[in-house]
């Protein structure tokens, strides 16, 4: 056999299948590596799920903080605005009294009216506006009922008198309106009125 033939024959000798014991060890090692791979895949999936949940929680927290900060800025002047409403009320009373006093206080009344208008304009600039109540249906989220007004003309639970104007601060009720609410007369009251009226006519 020549040298070239020997070199070609050498690889064929290495290609023989390994002994059974070596093959079993190789299969065990393969199985172990597969098991470790599956374990790492599960650990990676768990870590990914934790990351997704943590990120979602953090994102929700960030959005909540942004919303709370925006609302805090939006309503930052709420307490001052509430205090200023007392000034508005007093100016309105001053205008009413000056009007009842006649023309002698005309100049004073006009001056107070000007200040009153300017103050309400400033309040409106910052989102503080009055809301109408007279003739509206009673709403406990906007109105405080100070009394019931027995009436046959107004629909029941509608507002017949406004004792103090209500105000909004942007989309939030800053101050409830103090009102009187219509109430239908009871049958006993209606009967007494009719009887009394009939007796008077008989006389």
C-alpha cells in the first residue's frame, strides 16, 4: 500500500461508531443540556413577565402622578377663590342696599358695581364662574336646600328662590348654591285652604 493510500485510509478508521457506554454518556449529556435549556427558557419567560408587569405598574404610576399634578395645578387657587366669593357676596349686598337708598347714593353704587364687575371678570379669567339655579331641578351635588317652599305653581323639587349663588371652579363645584325647593301642598293643607275660603264666602 502506498503512502497516499495510507493517508486516505486513516479517516475511515476514525469514523467507526463509539462504544455503547460513550454513546449513553453523550445522550445523558444531551438530555441534561436540553433540561438546562428549558429551565433557562422558563426563567427568561418569568423574568420577562415580571419586567412587563413592573413596567406597566410604573407607567400607571407615572400617569397617575401626572394627572394628580395637573389637577393640583388646575385647582391650586381653590382656597383663595372660595375666600374671594365672600367678597363678591358683600359687594352684591352693598349694591342692593345702595339701590334701595335711592339716587342719593348713585355715585357710590356705580363705583361698587364697577369693582364688583371687575372682580367677577378676574374670577372668570381663572375659571371661577357662577351657575344658574332658579327654576332648575334640585341637584344635591350643586345645591344646598335651606327650606321647602310650598307652591302650586312651581314643579315639585324645582328651585324657587336662591339665597346664595353657586360657583364652579373649572369643572368642579366650588360652592353649592343655597336655595329653596318647591314642595306640593299636602292634601290636608289643600282641604283646609278650601274649607277656610268657603267659610269666608258664607259669612
